């Protein structure tokens, strides 16, 4: 067992430490190298104590090697539990457990609470590996919620039916049980077609409520919505969010929206050229949240037209050309400028 004291030396935690202990860790943002090394040590200990001996890969993952037959290797199914664990393609009896979300969680805790937080995480992970995902919902039409998830975290073989909402984010039916999100990439497991599951998920998503706070700077206001692990996913039902949470009906010029992490949705209702400073504020908020908070989705900001069409708000940098306003937002800004 690896203990967290000065006399213990372990190559994997040494690799996590890096040359400068106070420099940001390259893979476990927002931790420093020293903090990442401490998290890796705690994670290796916690995994070993739960019959999941592991090695650190030097980036953001543990490679688990379960010692008990009680831990089956996850198969290629239509289910995916949101715990950052998957099969290791390099070893049939090995699994990969990501530490990225755990790093973001402990970053917001006092250092003396890290062992408890890490232990609780591996308790949940071990339970999920031992027993599999939560049971199928008894009444999926009432329990499903449509959820946004990054496409690069999902096995390509699972995504044939899942539509892309914006580049890099899929819309998938999911449930939330005892702290675990389970996504259903094959709704036939629930006796439903994809369309039926999606409609049920969107219907139930509309029934959630938001906690709304506002950030204001020099007359520019951004709505910051939170309240559940599905808050960002409520971008899928943005008309309901605008009407019920922000009390806005049919905004004439549309809105800016961002879904940086699963628990945060940012919205600016466009009324004037203040949309330009609002874009700057939202890029700052979204970028910071995406880099540091659990459940990262997308750092980008989108222009949503009055008709509900989603467009990037900024043009991505290209060789020889810096980033700038997207064609859609630039056209809107020119129109608003003529009105002022």
C-alpha cells in the first residue's frame, strides 16, 4: 500500500509531481503538480483498499486491475455510467478510471477533506463496477432526462443514434440514481425507440427548475443558471428556460448561450450592441468554468436566433487569421448598429 508521507517513493506519483511543484499540472486542471501528486497517492490507496489495485498512467487516468471476480470488465453495451471508467483496450482484464473530474471536485475542498472525498468517489466506483449500472428505470417515461455529453468521451460504436446538438456535444437520454448518471445509447433496452426516449427526456427536462443569479458589469448582464446536474442540458429546451426562469418571451434578436459544465448554463438576452461586451464576459466565465469545475462540456459561446437555430458566436482561429465574431453574430451586430 502506498502511504502519503515523505519516506514513500513511487514512480507514478513522481511523474505526477513534475519538475515544478507549484506549476499547473498538464492534465489534472486546476491542480498544481504537487496537488496532483497528492491526489494520485490518495487515489492509488483508495483503489487498493477496495480490491482495485491500480497504476497511474502519468496523465489523468488510473489503470485498474481488479483482484476479485466480483468486478466484471465493462462490456460494449448501450449503457454508460458517468463515473469516468471504461475498458482498457490494451488489456482485457484492465480498466481505465479517469481522475479529471475528481481533480476538479477536490480543488474546491480543504486539503484535510481530500481523503474523505476520494474515498467516497472510489466507494461509488467500486459499487458500480461490482453491481453494474443502476437497474433500468421502472417508468422510463417519467425518469428519463435528455442530457448533453461530450462526444469524445463516448465509444463511437454507441453514438450511431445520438444526435449532435452542437459540435462536440451529443444529446442522450439519461437517468440520475443515487448520485450516478446512466446514459442509454440504445433505448430498446427500455422498450422504447430513440424518438420515444428523446421526447420523454425533453418533456421531463422541461419540468426541472433553475436557480438564477445575475452577473453585471458596466450595464451588461449575464444570467447564470444552476441547480442540478442537468442545468446545462436545459439548453435543449431553451425556450422553456427563457420563459419560466428568465421570464422572457420570444427575444427579438435571440440570445447568447453557453454550457461550460453540466451544472451551469449562461444566457444573455440580446437587446443592443451590449451583446459584444456580453460575449467577452461569457467567454471568460465559460472558459474558467470549463477549465476548473466538474463535468466539463464546452468552453464556447453560441448565438441562438429567435427561430431557435444555434450558431457559434466566434470564428475559430485559422492560420494567418485571429479569432473574431462569427458571420452570424457579425451580421447581427451590424444590424443592431444601424438601429442605434
